[in-house]
């Protein structure tokens, strides 16, 4: 095996160890790349993060169950800790606080990012999953970091990004954000009140180094106030219940659903409503349409036709329109 870089075959080998509960073998494989000169950034991105993505894809396709995915995540957590403990980079003294958006319990991507920042010489305070905003603010007030880095994995937690940005700005601390939910450019982050968006570790380091040289930016991006979207988010469960009752009448196939499938349908309707609210918060319909396509793939792999999703969208649209017409238009766009 070549250790010059991490290949797809290496990722498959790692997944074989991790999904089989061979955590020590998985950790040894990750560390072997460091021993042969591969950077810790590349091990984290090309092996550990790639394995996590593939694990999620296998769950989506119904190849793996939740237990398999969680087993892989557990091994990846141990491998990440081992990689971090094997890499010693003197800190520059510049403290960066890394936090997940409030409500976001997917801490592993944020921890990967924190460890990569550490490998570039930053002092890091990693706060883990969904730390309450007031607690983050209190910590920043005590330690006065040079920046707050926020990770957001799902659009459901956009409002948590804004609350963290507001708390940091109240202390004169700039905010950089990244994560899958924030898309492929800075537009979503800007609307959430963040100072800079990062697509990867290299752009994040470049931004943070620039802030070190010239001083922190004056907060130039204020979160766009959107009362309708916020009300829709808070009303999602109630709206989903009404849409469910409508679907029972308009989608006859539901008569064959068992109790688990019916409960999952209610949950899916709630999520669709919340994603519609999130799409309106950042004025980006792809937040919702991407979620709908993902949901169709998920359900198709489990024998549920796409028509079920379409029926749900059609039931939701008029109910959402009463609260948030813009979000309702996004829902109609997603039907097409």
C-alpha cells in the first residue's frame, strides 16, 4: 500500500475495519499515514471525513443501518483523537473558539475542523455540540478569543448560527462559519450575520491569518430579520399535523402504512416545514429542494414512492402560505 496520499481503496479498508468493530485497526491505519509523511489535514479530510460521508451514503441507500453508521462514527472519533494527539504544533497564542450552532449535535465535523486549525498553530477552545449561546458568550467574555468559528451541519440550525454571531459581535469578536448547511458560497452566511464563510481549512486559515495581520473586521453583515420564517419554524409541528390529516384523505396509499411509517410521515412533514423556514431565512430555495431530493432518495431505498413526498408538499403548501407566503412558494417550487 502506498502512503503518499489517501486513496479510495484506503477509505474502503478503513470502513471495513470500522464497520466490523475493529477500532484499533482503524486507528492504526489512520496513524500509519502520519508515520509516512501524510499531513494530519489530509488524513482528516481524505480518510476520516471521506469515510464519514460514505457511511452516510450507505445509510441513505439502506445498505447500512443506523447501528453501522454509529459504529463507524465511534471509530472515527477515536481515530481523530489519536491523530490529534500524535501531532504537535506550537500554538501561536491566538485563541479561536470553535462551536457548533446551537441545536446542532453533529460535533464530529466541527472537531475535525478544530483539530486542523490546531495543526496550523492556532490555540483552540473546542466547545463541542450545541453549546447554549449564553454559555459561549460568557466564555468569550472571559477569554477574549480572536475569532469565533461556527460549524453548521443542517439548515435547521441557521437561527443558532445567527444567535452565536450576535453574541460574538456584542463582544467585538469576528465570526467565521462553515459546514455543509452553509452551501457553496458566502451568501447564506452573509444573511445569517456572519463575517466570513469558509469552504475548507485553507480558506479558513487564510481568513484568520488576515484578521491577525490587519485586525478583526467591523461586523458588516447583520442577520436579515425574518419574523415570518421564524414563526413558521416554531409552528412546524402544528402545521405538519394538519398536513398529515389532509394527506390521509388525498393520498390513499397511506392506508397501508404501519404505525412506524405513519409516525415517520409526521416527522418528515415537520422537517419539510422547518427546511422551508430555513430556506426563507437565507432566501435560497435550494435549501429546501436539496432536502426534498434527499428525502425522495431515502424513501425510495425503503420502498416508498416519490409521490408520497409530492403529496406531502401539496398538503403543506396552503397551510404554510397562511404563515409565510415566501416559504410556501419555495414549497410549490419543490413540487416540480
